[in-house]
């Protein structure tokens, strides 16, 4: 099971690093648009759509690595005081009963949504640039698929802790950092 978790988390980490790199062209495009708008007095027709597409990609591709690192926001007045095994049991319950079913339905719907955009050649319709919408919809679907894969890895890790056979992978603490 450890090798499966490692493989899933390698995919998650790779996508997370890609999400981090997306910030660079986003910042450059935004800086150029500001320069073109206020210095050259010629605003771009593409910066708005490129900006929201890249920002969306950044957040969605980064969601899985955020879960892996235990960095999602959590209000945990009681949870933080529980023993590791009890926290794992609570997490496992929520992953199995709430997150996984919801994510599987969402991945299916978003994948269909992206495929329909590819087949139809649909465009954004938000600006004069009007690029095809399928890249953004594909990234949205991919982001949720990656999150689903990380939830599967978390399920395996939580189940191992609950059964008393932890995989020796540092688990997130209540503060969002990993225990070592």
C-alpha cells in the first residue's frame, strides 16, 4: 500500500509544482497588461481571460497538494485535542462518506463538460479574444481528478492508522504541518 500512496502522491506533487510555475507567466502577463494599458495606452484583448484561466488552473491544480500537506483551512476546537488514531478515524469517515462520493460525481460531470467543449469547439465569449473554452474546462476536470487521487491516498493512510499499521508517512497535524 505504501508504494500506491507514494505513486499517487508523486502525481499530486508534480501537479502542485506545475501549479506553482503557473504563477510566473500569470504575473508576467498581468504586468505586461498593466504596462500596455497605462504606459502605451493600448490595453490587451487577452489579459483578462488569460488571467482568470491561469488563476483557476493555479488554484485547482494546487488543491491536491494542499490536501497532501494538510494545509486546507480547518476549524478544530476538539479535533486537535484528539489522539492521532481518533483523528484518522474521523478523517476516514468524512473521506469515505462525503468527499469521495462527491468528488467522483463531480469528476464525471466535469469530464463530460470538458469533452463537450472539445467536441463543439465552444469559445469563452468573454472578450474580443474569445479563445476556446476546452483548455480551462479540461484543467478544471483534471484538478478535481487530482484531488480525488489525493483523497484516495489519504483514505489509505487513515485506514492504516486506524488499523494500527501506519505507513510511516508523516500525517498532517491539526495545525496543518506534518508530524515527523
